[in-house]
């Protein structure tokens, strides 16, 4: 028996493909949630109300200090205890999104705080409403520079999707592992899964750079 | 909830916490040592050495931690290397995090002001002495806060050991919850367990180190 | 002993297509004090940085005490210097920087003993004693245990001078050492340099914007323009009777600015 057998590579491909579709879907939906929710978290943190501000900060801190796996368990299993059944998909991707929203909110916050204070003063002097100041003055300046930071979490989330296997979502790595268990051959399937994560990370970082470049030009920040 | 189940669960959780702390300590040691060494290789003046550093960092950061754990656990035995789950946990989690750590080390070393390198050349330091006495002490101080965050990521990463059969905190909570049916209680306890390890052990330790190493940089501390 | 302390022979330095120094020829005699003046971008700082081996040169040879620094003899031909050769010749040269570059994690005294101990191999006690003497000389005997953040700019620069002297260089390079200082602190640093020139056998090469000091202190002043020495001579001649139009323009602009 050779160490690396191409036969198993071809055999494993359909499994991996099915898993990869789930993995990519979970990442895209999860990250969309993280982007929107993260921004909301960040805006709440800018509140002038000390209590709201601190509560948000503590919540973000808590989410960031506890494992994603345990958070997924919490949401998926605690609901049924009280008669609320949440589908694995919703629980898994929802928690993925919330977990990374906490990280993204810190990135947004850094971007918002980096905008020159004079921009707020100028907006007040021009009598712009608060909402409009956020939308057309502050955020267009705050977000383009932080795209690389957000992009890192996009890639990070992708690499965290295997955790979904714990609540029986058959993403790519679980498919690879199942294939390995069925055939008593782990090396090809798991190595290929690892390879795919690496390739995706590299491609994603190129895309993130392109988006960053485009946004910065679009808003003339470079 | 029966008393037996409760007693069993409390014992399991306590053991889970201890195992999580032990693996976190062991993996941190691996991550710090490998991160420091590879970070230094990454800034070596020799190109092949530097490339090795790049490959190491990209490999461990680019492939998922769980993939790496499976690799250690399921694939390596094919080559006749069988490691105990404990070894896999400590080495697997530690090596994965060391990729991120090496990148922190690289960034901190390259972030030391150019003038420090120039003064070292002007004073004729050999490269190793310059690194050891001048550059690293400054770089280490600069990278400490980032290491604090990274070690919390490491702590969270140890929960993935769930998948390779060690009953650490997450697994213990799951077992206790399954046994008693009280998911809210045990998962909440476990969540706070992690939170306290992160905020009452890791963060204060790193802050203390920051203060110690940062003494020379603060007028107030010197006064 | 007629050979110069330092000789630049047809030295050229380019950054990409930009030529910063164009076939520089310059001899500096033993114990000579030479000031380099000129507009920014004229290549004057590059002269010091090349001599300190902080910049590689593209062409030509730099000699120190009759020995090639940038090159070494190997099988009868000149090849670019190895690291070992560089380190040996570099020991003759010390440098003080515009932005001090003190080691922030070390006290003034530690700054001055680190290199003597780990590079020259001096015993700790001997190094400490010598460092203390030097700090005393620059007027900072009472600041030995202070960290850089606790010192004023002028004090930092004086520690930097002591640190460079602790390596017993034969040539001292001063790169705009007062440019980063508040005006009222310039004097204390210049006084130390003045004293150094009077009491020690040192070849000194300084890039400076302090025309008054250059005039009073130097044996020779070189005016750099566009990567070349446009004019050089005694301070008296260069400042009072410049021959070149560019020198006159530069001097009148500088003097007007005050």
C-alpha cells in the first residue's frame, strides 16, 4: 500500500466537493451577518450613553473570550431545552456570524476612531444631521482603510467552518473525515481538505487586496 | 437532577477546567518557543532560511487548525508516528498558533525603529548580539499586547480537542449536559469558565509583563 | 604617516536612477575637523552614512588609515569587503545621529557599556568605570541611572556622544546632531563637541546647519551641491570669500533665515 494513492484522491473528490459547497455557503452567509452586525455593534459602542456603551463593550469582550464551538453548542442545545428548536444550519451560521461580528466591530471601531475629529466639527458647522454625517462623511472614510482587517476575519471564519461538524453540518473537513473513516484512508482526503483551505486563504487575500484597492480609489483616499 | 448526576457533572467539569488549563499552558509554551524561533528565521538575512519561515507561517496559518489536528491524529500514524491525544493537543494547537506568533514576532522586529539598527551597526555589534541585546528586548515589549490576544485565541482553540477525544472543558460540559439534560446550566458554566481563564489569568499575566518590561518607557513608572 | 585618515576615492552612490554622490574625492587628515554644509538633498549625510557602512557604495573605494574599507585584497585583486573585514575597520569609526538612537530599554550608563562589553570584550567593571568617566565628561555624572525617556534632548545627545566615545573610535561622525533639539539645548551639545575637539586626538567629520559653529570649530568646510563638493576651504575663506555663485547663494539664504 503506497503512502499516497491517487485512486483515493479521485474517490474523495465528490465528497469534498459536496462539503466545499457547504463550507463556502456558510462562510459567505456567516460573513455577511458579521459585517452588518459588527457595524451595528460598533455604532452602539459610539453611543454617548455610558451604560449602553459599556454593556456593548463587555458583550463583545465576552464573545471574543469564549470558544466558537461552545457558543454553537449553547445556541443549538439550550433552545430545545425550552421547547425552541433551532435548525443546525441557522444555529451554526448564526453563531458564526455573531462570533465574528464581535471581532469585526473592533475593526470598525478602530476605523471610526481614526477619522479626523475635524470631520465631525465640519459636519456640525454645516448643520448636517447625525445620521447623515455617519452615512456620507464618517463611514466612507472609516471603512476603506479597514478592509484588509475585515478580510483577515473573512479568512479566519472560513477556517473555523469545520467546527460546524460538531452539530452535524457536513462541511468539507467532516466529509473528508467521513471518507477517511469509511475507507480506512485518511491521508488523501484530509490533506486535500487542508490544501483547499490554504488555496482559498490565498485567493481570498488577493480578493481582499483588490477590494481594498478599489474602495480606497473610489473614495479618493489614496 | 439526581444527586449522582450532579456530583458526576461537577467532578467532570472540574477535571475539564484543569485539562483545559494544562493544555493551554503546554500549547502556549510550544507556540511561544516556535513562534520566536520561526519569527527570527523569517527576518534572517539568508534567503533560504527566510523562505522556510514564510512557508512555515503560511502553512500553519493557511490551513485550518482542525485540519492540522486531524493530520497529527489520523494521518501521521500512517507514517508510523503515533502520538497520544495529549501530545496531539499540545503540539497541534501550539504549532498552529506558533504560525500566528511568528508573524507577530516578525512584525515587532521589523517595527523596531531603523535608528536602533543603525546605532547597533555604528557600535559594531555582531548581528546576534544586536538581536539579543538591542532589538528583541524592544520587540518583545511591543508585541506583548498582541500576544495577549493570541493566547486567548489559543485558549479558545483548545476547545477543538473535543474532536479528538480528550475531555477538556467543552467536552466535559457537553457530557454533563447530555447526562443531566440541563444544557443551559452547564454550557453557561463552561462559557464563564473560559471567560474567567481568559480575563483573570491570561490578561492579567500579560499586563503584568507589559508593566515590567515597559518600565523604562514610562516617566511615571520611573519617578 | 602622510596617508590621510579617511580617503574617498571616486565614490559614487545611486538610489535607482538618482545619483546622490557623483565620484566624490575627499581626503581627511588625522585629527582634522571637517564640516560639511549644503542644501538638503545635496548628499552630505550620505557621506557620513557610507563611511559608517550604513549605506553600500556603488562605485569607488573608501580608505581608512591607508586600508580599503569597502573592499579587501584577495589574491591580488580588490573584492567587496566581507562582513568580518567591515567589522574590523568599522571599529575605528563612531557616529552620533540626528535622532540620538539611544537604546530606550537601557539606562544612560548601560547604553555606554553594552558595546564595550559585548563587542570589545571589556570587563564589566572596566567598562563601567570608563563609561562613568565619559558621562562625567559630557556633564551627566548624575544621570547615569536615568533611562532615555527621563532625559532632555540635549542630555540624550550627550549620552549618545559618550556612548560612541566609549568604543574609542579614531574618527567621529556627527550627523546633524543639533537639528532635532530645541534651540535652547543646542549650546550644551556644541560645548561638548568643542571640548572633545580640544582635548582629544580625534578626527571629526560633521554635517551641520550651525554655520557659526562650523566657522569657529572646523579646520576645513566643504560645501556640497548636487552630489559633488562645489567648494571647499578654510572656514575663513569659505564663509568670508566664497568663490562659487552657488556657495554665495546658499550662505546668504542661510544667514538671512538666521
